[in-house]
């Protein structure tokens, strides 16, 4: 239930980015949502939300036939939630335009959408749409996934040239680029931690401090000094980014000459992070 609530939050944000920033500006930024906007413009009697729902159902059926039910079912909840949110927004907020500046719309739209998509992907979900279409293309043509994604998006952008003109199509292409960068950033951000390595002659005190005060898992690595050729202990631990400055200060209180280095890791699995300590 918790996972589905997160996926719904992601689809809700995705719908906000689409409806209030892109759809209202006729920016068809690829995928099923972009194609829905193009078709809804050609056939104005059908709303974007209903078109999106119809296309998603069609893609899901095709996905089940080509890829199997187990793969396609991951897209079911998110794609239906997205279509539902779009239909509700169209009913409650018809023709609401927050700003007429297209640059502001595409930037904020792309960022909000990438955040929503990142939440969905991080929870192991899928929105159907472009990624499902790309998976179908990959299955049928043996093309690499990134090529299939590009074909799916560029097809929608090309159609938008015919319907909305070259300028809006260029805005759509720019939105896709920003969204792609945003997804990479947000997904890494959700699981981002810092791995800390400490070399100190007072490793025992530092080790006890990390264990008792911060309740951290600690690993002692065997090392050898390159100059002195003496055996040394290297302390390795992982912590949240926000905790690092305080921990660094505590380490230096114990040994002001400690050699410390760290680097960011995008995801940590295991006890204390994804598995309960008890």
C-alpha cells in the first residue's frame, strides 16, 4: 500500500506538470501524453485525458500481447492514475494558464514531471506510455532500449510539427532533454548517501564512536602505508548526506590528523538502510 501511495503521488505530480505547464501551452513533449495532446487538438471533441486513457489502454493491451502480462501490469496502476488525474484537472481547472511565458512553462513542467517520474521509477513502477512502447519496439525490432525510446519520442515531436508548428516542436524537444536530465538527478538523489573512509592511528576510538553514538555499521579494512609500509586500519562507513558534517567534526575531535575522504553513492541496500536493524 505504501508503494502504491508513492506511485500515486508520482503520477499526481506528473499530471500537474503535464496539464498546467505543457498541455495548456500546446507543448507535446513526447510519449503517450504528447500524442494525446496532438490527437485531442486534431479531434477537439475528445479531451486530452480521455485520449490519454484510451491510448494507455491500447498500449497496455499491446504490451500484454507482446511482452506478457507480468511486465505490462506494472504500468497499469500508474497509467490509469495519470489519465484519471488529467480528466479531473480538465473538469475542475478548464483553460487555467499559470503563465504565458513558454520558457517558464517548459522548465517547470519538465522539472515537476521528472520528479514525478523519478518517484514512480524509484518505487519500481512504470507509467506505461513511452517506456512500454519502447519495450515493445525493442522486442519486435531488437533495437537497443535508448534507440527505441528516442524513436517513440521523436515520432510524437515530429507529429507536433505538423499540428503546432516548428517552434512549439522545438520547445517540446527541449522539454524532453530537461526531463531526461532531471530524472537522472532525482533518482540518484532519493538514494544518495555518502561513503566515508578514515585512516587514523586512533581507529579504535573512532570505530567505537561511530558504533555507539551514531549506531552506524562500520567495516575495518586492512591496508598498508605506501611510504612507511606499516599495516594500517581503514574505517569505512555509510551515512546520509545531512549527517556527514557532524560526523566529520566528531572524527577530527578524536584525531585532528585523521585522513578522511568520501564520495557519494546513489543507492545503499542492507541493514540500517533497506533492512531493519532489529
